[in-house]
C-alpha cells in the first residue's frame, strides 16, 4: 500500500509526497520549503522527484531540493525543465526502489506540450491535466489533444486514485452543476466535498470512477452535456471533441 501525503504549497497546490518509514518521493514540488519542513519533521530521506510539466508552480522547488538531496529528477522529455536528470515519455517506467514502487509514464499533452502522468500502485499523478471534476486549461495544446489525453486517463481502472495538482474541486463542481444540473452524483459529491473543505481536508484523491460519473470533461458523449454545450454555442453539435472544446471555452468564461 502506497502512503501518499499532501504537502500544501502556494495557495492551492498539492505536492504529493509518497512515503514509507524512511524515504519519500515528491511529485511536482513547486516550492522547496514545505517539502524540506515535512522531510525534516518526519525524518525522511528524499529518494526521487517526479515532475508532470514545466510550469513553475510544479517545478520551482526542484533546484533547492537538489542542493540538500542528490536524487534523480524525472520529468517530460520535450519540456524546458533545466533540473531534469531523467527525461521520460510514454512507455517509460519510473522505479523508486527505496519505496518499492514503479510507475508507467503516460503522455497526456494539452495543458502543456509534453505533459506526462505517472500511473502505478493503483494511483494516478496527473498534474494539471485531469482535475477533480474539471480539467486543465489549454495553454500549449489543442482541444483534440486534451480530449485524447483525458480519454487515455479515463481508460484506466475505475478504482484508480486520482492525485491532481490543485485544490480546485468546489469551484469545478460549481461549473459542472451548470453543465449538468440534474446529475445526482454531482450533488452528492458537492455535499461531501464541501464537508471536507469545511474541516480543512483535501477533496483528493478522487477516483476515476467518480470522475467518470461527475466530471463534465469526461462526459462529452452524455446527452445532458451535449445539450448544454449546444445551448452555450447556440449551435447543434454532437461530436465529442467539439462538445469538449465548447465546455472548455465556457469554463474559461464561467
Ligand atoms: Zn500547469
């Protein structure tokens, strides 16, 4: 069983920290301070750093971590991350012997050009591509790419735990309700996640099964989502990629 702890950074980032009794690996350390504090407090040695994409709020802390811990830094080939020591892309495996765990690398472009996800031990670390009840903005990729990337993630088992990069869940649910006001699973999710936030807890991880039931960006073939996209566009479309592009655009203005 993989023990995964959220270390908070900035306003709403999570630096997911994989650990056992002696070692830890971190995913997307946007800043070093909170990680060094955690490692010191828990008396853990850093074993590896994993990056999903090049945005500074995900890689900005790597250089300072490397000053204290000489560890491999995994991250996407074809993205400008100066601190990488092991460039990876789809088909590669990342093994962290100190934690007894391995991850498959998936290419999931869309938010950025070469964004990757790490999948292993029933867990998915997907950065800013799939969010709880939402998805990342299209900064460097197309709607087609992002739609295909989300489809690739959605094909993983339903009980996969989803660890994404930000605590955006309640705002995302607000938008999802505008797209699918009649979705009962969404209403139940909102109640539960509001409760979690009120008691200061993360809404993550979620599961892929839950995302498929509530996340409008994974539901572009559902009649209710298609109808809302048509209303937003004032046009008749049904192609899932165009539905996806429409609701992504709508969310940007929401
Ligand atoms: Zn990002």
